[in-house]
C-alpha cells in the first residue's frame, strides 16, 4: 500500500466518507475506488485527486499533503523532492536587504586588541563570533583589506557579519573556499545540499565586497569532520582564526610566522579549486559567458520569467534603441548582432510567463540589458517583438506559463542543455549580473530535469496566449 493510499484512506476514515458517494462525485465506479483506497489501483490524474479533496472538504494543508503524496507516488521520492528543491530555489530567491543594519565603518573596542605575536584560545559561540567580528570589522577599515575564508555557507554568523560590514568605503577582497558534496543528487532533509550552499553564497554578492567563491568536492557529512581538529580558517592581513568543526572553539593569533604559513596553506588549496560564480559588469562579458553554453549540440531550455527577447532583436532594432553615447558603439552593435544571431540558431524551448509578456507590453523594458544601455522599446515594436517571440524560428518552441515561477523582480533565469548550463541573477544594488556556470553535473541535471518535467497544465496553449495578448493590445488602444 502506497503512502498516498494510506493518507487518502486515513482522510476517508477520519471523515466517515461514503465511498460510493465519493466515487460517484468523481465520476468513478465504487469497485475501482476501493482499489484506489487499498493501493491496488492508481488514480487517473492530479485533477482527480483535487476532486476527491474537494468532496471531503479537506483543509488547504491537508489537500497539499494529499497532492504531495500523489506526486511522490507518480515520480518517486527523490525525483519529487529534487524538483521541489529547484522550484523552491527559483520561487523564493531574493536579495536580502540588510542596508538598515549595515555600517559604512566599524570600530572595535580597545580592550579587544591582541598584542602582536600573541595567540589566544577562544571558547564558546560568543567568543568565536566576537573574534570573527573583530577580524572582519578591522579588515573592512583597511583600503588594502583582504579576507581568506575556508568555511561552509551554513555558518550564518559569518554571513551576518559580512553583511553588517558590507557597506564599507573600502571594497575589500574576500576569497571564500567552500566544499560541495561529492554526492550532489543526494537529498539532505528533502533538499539538495549543493543548491542550498549556492543560495547562501549568492546573498554575499549583494554587498560592497569584491567577493569571490571557490569550490571543491568532498564529503559534507558533519560526523566525518569530528576528528579534524581545526578544519576552518578565517585569515586577514593581521589575524588568523582557526575554528573547530562545530565552530564553537578555536584559536586567534597575530603570530607573523603562523600568518605566513596560513596564507601559503590557503593559496595551495585555492589553486586546487574552481571558481563558482562569475560577475559580469558589462554586456560584452554577459554575452561571452552565455555563448559558451550555446556550443552544445543538444537541444535545451531557456527559462526566463521576464521573457528573453534577445533572439527577437534585429540589427535595425539594436541600432534604433541602443543609446548613442556608448563608447565603441559600432563595435558593441556588431557583438550584440552576432550574439542574437547565435541565440536564434539554437534549438531551445523558451519557458516564460504571460505576466512577463504583458509587463513588457506595458513598459518596453528588456531585462537582459542594463537600463543605461538603451531606451524603452516603442509600442509598435513591442507588439512585433512579442509576436516574433511566440513564433520562434529554426526548431525552437515557446511555452507560456499561466503563473510565473518566481518573481519578475528578483528572478532567476537559466539556459540549460544536457552538457552545459548557466544561471543568471541581476544584482540591482550593484548594477551587475552574476552568472553561475553549471559545471557540476548533479546540479546541471537537476535544473534540466526540472525544465523537462514541468506539467502541461501549467502552460497556456499558443492560441490562448495569443488571445490574451490581443485582449491586452485592444485594452491599451481604447
């Protein structure tokens, strides 16, 4: 008997539901309904489950539980929670705003001063966090500040401290090494561990640090770190702080020989790591990163809630709307034209939201471009671009979501194929884009699988999408 049948039977028994009347309400025969309740027959579809929930007057939470168990029974436990992790990542991603509690400078009390060459033990959470706060605060006050960190992203106290000191007048360099799981498809508390690491790391790019993340693979189970004395390191120009696996004890030193040794140790490890995230501060860098993804011989997906309009742009449109005072404008036009042509030749399925289409119709804003590069698209050109978008050429297809997955403001966009992939994030506070190259096969496969298995009932038909567009156009013209 499946978990779904057990939950369904419990609700039927709890509410003393008449099985014959339930079957009749759902357009089903009683014999087959008994088989469903006993786990000997599968229900026809998710709509059938919703109809049963409606008849039994289930609460929202009860219906959600029943639907969840149904989905698990169809696709399997691991597939369900892996796809749910991806959807939660997209839907709930946002840039944390800590500006109300962030400071431009930090001053540390004199009694915390540690004489040169001295080393002290730090015991307990309070002393550990106070020591790290001292290191970060003093380093952000230094124009030549540089932090070297080996620590897992789930160390929330470090994230808070970096956020507090994240609006310094000095843009210090932060090199951060993290360990990703060497079993990336394994679920930890029903979530993908590596994906959760990425989510926490991304938030640190919202501050004023020159922040760079490096990664390597390893075993991420906490119990496997119990015999590692001091596996974590926070190193500045003045201090080295070694931390235990549970981050509740360690030592803080200003010994110059130890500092030099730790610097050498960090660089040796960093040279064995890969860069996790790249920052693009201009359009040329963005296009260069994305072009590498398009070298795949396989078809793939382009997932954008505010739709991707790049493949609809012609040379005349680019010349018309690109602002005139950009340095090397003619050269940039050629690069954009080349990029748009490359994109238009890819066999991609474009997944976008109707809400995003209508937003562009109303504003003429193209999310792929920084706002200082172009002027908003005029009304007639907007309509032409949308119609072209709904009818792509050369083997591509478009799927229009009834409801966006995620926000149109703090959105996550992606291009994924079985070989390559990239996630793209806009950081408005810093006027830049972050590109996360999906080189890690487990995460890449998870995002590709998510796009490939979105249910058909989430999308409008092409005729329905065009009718909604025509209604919006008629409304604007009235």
